[in-house]
């Protein structure tokens, strides 16, 4: 097949760009694949981060070629031009990675016009259907986009249920989110900690954008419970690594109020791809204290580095993190339960056993499985 991926891609940054790079690389083994991306992904007014561009050079067994930046997410005249260009290229399949209804009008228009009167089919890979952070227009925008789609890929039971509830009768496959291979192999823990200047004996990692629903405040309160109850087992330090999409000052003030200045280290910036392995390799366990979610690519990064995960029971996280096998699942917004999971992880010396199980478990999160589902559904 001739396939064109329409979504975030390098030189834009973030997990979706990483996902699409890996998807393209695996599809290219049997198909002709192109990618096009945004010249304006979000208007500056709606983007809370520092930059939408990748700061490092992503590698995937060699340098990734920047995708042509053609799409303006807020310009309908641009959508028509992009659709005409896609029609000119005559793909068999258009693949859109769908994560926010904000993109519904753009993706829906491009998909309709590009496929109208041709044999081109449209597939959406859905991170969400209706997202957990609801906004006015979400249902309307998503409905407009999804009515232009022939096939769907969902990556958790939670998203599958949402698709069936809002769009019954859709043609889809449920395929787990594959492991992120783009960041390379694990490093030795001692070397990683030395590179980061970490002296703590026990390190838990929070990684990703800091937003209210991600629950970092709950992690801070859990660390206080460990400290106050004398259960921090010789010194647990939390690494909170990621750019703030919330008021950074209030988190730092909360650390001071809780007396955790020696227990929490913030790396308040987007981490270039070449540094991701160092942070994950330095950690004993990755913590996802989310208050709400559908799924998270952070688990798939952790599994790439054979790291156990402590996560909350929201969305599809419990489908990927196997309780007391590859980590722990705890109730959301419950600092005491999270503290107890961290305490048990260290007191019961679970790291080696859980890491070994992660190595086995992650084999089912393969890109070949995703590619096979796309081929089976569209072929």
C-alpha cells in the first residue's frame, strides 16, 4: 500500500511525534510510507509550553528526516490545499493520530476532501474519543471528524468502550499501545545516577508534562506520608521530570510546606530524546499518580527500559500495569495508598522480580502487532 501519515511528526516534539516515527518505520518494511505534519499545530494562545519544536535530534537506527510541514490547524483554506495535495499523491490509506477534538475540524475536512471520489481509505488511531478533560465542542468536533473515517484503531478497553458508546457500529481493532523503542537501550543505573548527580539510594521517577490531572501533588503528599511515618526506608527521592503546563511555583511551594526539599528534585523542562534513557535508567520505579486518564505512553517508555510502574486505577492503565506483577495499581487521589505501594516496593524488594516480568510482558506490545492489525483491517 501507499500510506500517508497525517499528524504530529519531527521536527515537532512529543510522544505523538515519537509514536508516528516508529509507526512509519515499521510500516515501511512492507509499504510505501510518507508523513506530513503541521506548520502550525497549536495557536500560541492555546499552547502552554515553551516551544512546539523538538530540541534534540531524534534517532531511530539513524537520523529521522523532518516531515514536510504543510498543515495549519486553524486555517480552513489550508485544509483544502492540503487535501488537494493528498489527492494528487493518491494514497491507498491515510492514517491520522487522533488525540484532541481541537483537531476534529482540520482532520475531518482534510480526510473528507482527500478521499472523496477516490479509493483512498481513512484510518484514525485514537488516543481518546471524548477526552477526560472535557471542553465545549468536544462531541461536535469529534463527530465531524469520525464521520469521515473508515477504520479505527483503539489502544485500550476504555477507549474501545468510548468508541462503541459514542459511535456504535464502527469498524475497529483494539491493539495495545506498542513500546517506545526510540529512546534506545537502558543504561547501567549507577552510571545514569552519576550522570545526573543523584546520590539517593532509592529513586522514583515521574516523567511527562506536569498538568493538574497528572496528580503530581498526590505524589508529593505520598512522600510526606512516607517521611512522617518513618517509612521512607533510608531515603526515597522523587525525580519530577517534565515541562510544567501548570503553575510551577505552587508545586515548589508545596514541597517546602511539606518539608520535602531533600526528597524532591524537579527537572522543569522538556527532555530531549537523547537524555530520556538517562532519567529512566536512574530510577528504580516509575510512578503515574494520575487523577484521570485514558491511557499513557509513559508506561510504554518505562517498559522499554524494563522499569516497574506504580500507577493509579484510571482509564486503561490497569490493563498495562499488572498489579503485583509488573508494578502496583492504587486508587486515584489517595496519597496514603500510593505511599504504601512505594513502601512495599522497597520493603519487599520487588524491583528485580517486577523488572523481569516487564521484560516478558512487553513482548506483546509490539509494532508488528499494530501493523498487522492495520493490514488485516484495510487490506
